[in-house]
């Protein structure tokens, strides 16, 4: 039975499809029947740019366990980038006026300098 569980989010990024790179504008996230993965249900991600038509699409089907691992890995990497000063801290507190987001001095030094990679001894 179809779950009909679907949510769309506006995003900003790039994806590589059959005709090369294209701008990503939306992601459709569903928990429903996959097309290829041999499961009854899976977490399905469709990264798309609807304005560019059906060729501007990258589809991913994940087991629930893999989807959770991916979500945790993404959050961990963003926290590491914030902690290392490459990404301004996210303000999770309500906007009380005293906890406004700010860029660390290390981030400001690298802002606009192009991609940079931080590899520590633990990563090797």
C-alpha cells in the first residue's frame, strides 16, 4: 500500500544529471515505494529544478537506516564546520535580540576565499 508521505523543501545547490551540472531548487522527500531499491518502502529523495524540466533531477533511494545515518552525518559535518570556524554558528535560540547569529573571526578570514578543507590527524 502506498504511504502518500511526501514533503517538498526549497533548497539551493547543484546536482549532476545526465546532461551535466544544474542548479537545484527543490527536494522532494518521500517515504513510499522505491523504483529500484528492492524494498516495500524506502526514503526517496528527488533533487530537482522544476523550471528546467524532467532532465534536471537526481533521484536517491535509501533504506531507513541509511537515511538516518546520512541525516546524522550531515548534521555532524555541519557542526564540525561551525566548530572549526568555517561556517557561521547557527542560532537555535529564539530571537531574543541577544543571541543573533554572527561569523567567527576565522570564518570571516575565509569567507569568499573559495573552498577550503580542514583535515585533522583524526581524519587520517
